[in-house]
C-alpha cells in the first residue's frame, strides 16, 4: 500500500467544499419563494454541469499528483 502525501490530498478539500456549498445552495434555491425567477431556474439547470466540471478538475489534480509521486519514487 502506498503512502500518499497529505499536502497533495488537502489540495482537493477546497473543491470538495465548493461542491458541498453548491449542493446546499441548490437546495436553498429550490424553495417556493424562488420558483418564479427565470435566472434561478437557469442557475439550477447549470448546477450539475458545474459540479461535474469541478469533479473533472479534481480527478486531473489527483492524477497529476499520483504521476508526480510515482516519478519521485522511480528516481
């Protein structure tokens, strides 16, 4: 089993927190008082795509970190 650098794993926490905040904000915007707003409807429709984009960024960061760690071990 590999030992991973905790610093590199902690770099992904801000992305996780942003996705959590987006999820909470989405649930907040689904309240009845915001149902008449077209802008809110568009934002809620774009929310899953924004979350998916952030997940792709996190995967790329994790893959780069894994590649850097592997190259350090090989040297």
